[in-house]
């Protein structure tokens, strides 16, 4: 029976909610001491796999600070309820002007609750920062964004992740991926979910083909097992790293098609073939076959297409 994935309160582009079960199957019964993520983002994967010990890093200090605040009990579900109820009432009354007032306040003070407010009321759930590090996504134009049911939904998400964090030994850290990977040992397991080159990048997570190559080189040299989540291809282009770096042993490629709904209109939202690359042969994998091929489908995406919606 398929497990309904836990959805975290922070929304990020490319969130891997629909890949959680696939990643769980790839990891299977592999034993490791610590789960390490150089690009933790929304933390949707560790929140669902729940490793007892983890190092969760991201270059975006606001994401890290938000989860640290929950871990340190500085933010609770009740705090979120009261804050969003009060701020939502002001948004309902003042509209777009109040959104920009909160955005200005956040860019000056960096309060985690303001970060959550903006993340859940900005345009299309996009998270973007300019070169000065300022959040610059416009308003979603929904004055009644924080209706009672929506606030309850967010509070339930905060309560759930708070419960998870309270029962594990996790470190949240602001760090560049090179620093994180440099301290990985043979007892760790690495899950890397970098930004896609040229897609949804900003001041905190800008990403180039050089970065992609550097990350690939570092992952290929790791002393432990890893899963790399990246893109394989779409109708317009292909990721050359699939052929240049990951086609040969000991690497294995698994693919799955889905949509990222972050375009401003349906005609700008295209399917992406997602790739999960491993340096180990999975004993339990969704494809249920071990014979090496150019790409091994996680699911028959031609007959069973799935979508990832950037829920906000």
C-alpha cells in the first residue's frame, strides 16, 4: 500500500514529494550511520524517511533558520496559528500593500515567521532572492490567502515536522555543498538534490554547468553510497551528464516523468524526466529489475504519468 507522504510547511521549487517512495525503495535496507544532504531545501525526503541521525545543509540561511527555530521550540504550531491568523487578517483588509510591507520587513529583519508567510502567499509558491539577498517574489493576488482551513493545514504540517525533529538527532546547517561533501565519511549516506542548471535559480542557489560537473566529480569520489536527484531530459533538451558521467559502472540511472507546475500559464509548464542516479545496485527498486539499460524507468511513465504540484 502506498504511504501518503508527509508534506513540509516550506515549499521549494522542485520539491520531491512524489519521489519519496521511489527514494525509499532505492535506499531499501542499506545501513548507514548518518544521512547527509548538501541541498536539503524543504527537507521532504528526510521528513519521510526519518533517518535517526542526519546532517541537513543548504546555502539558503532562511530555510535552515526556519527548521532550527522549530527544533529549538522557538516556533510551534500554536505560534504559527496565531501569527498567520493575525497577519492574514491584515492581508485580507489591506491586500497587496500588506504583502509588500511584510516582504520589506522580512528583508530587513529575516524573521522566520515572516519567511513562512511570504512562502505561502507569494506568486505560485516560488522562492527567489536577488543579488542583495532580498526576497523578491510578487504577491499571489489572493487577499484571503490565509483562510482558516489553510492556516490549519500549515499548522498541522508544522506540528508533524516538529514531532519528527523531536525524535531524531538532526543538525541543520547553512553550508555550501563543497563544505558539506568534504566531511562525508564511509559511514554516511548522501542524498543530493541540487538546483537544475538554468531552472529556478537565485542568489542562494544559483547553479551552473560548472557546478553540476564539480558536484558530479565529488559524488563519484565519495567513500559511501549516494543518490543524486537531477534531471534527465525534457522535450527540448537533455542533460549531457547522463551520458558523460553516469552511464558506466558502478552508477545506475532510474527515471520518472512528472510536471513542475511553476510556470505562469499551462503552456509554459512542461514535463520533465527526473533522474535518480546511484553508485550502488538497489536490491529493492521500483523498476523491479536489475538488468542494466540506458535508463531504467521507476514507473511506466508512458502509461502512468504523475505530476508534482508546487502546493502553496
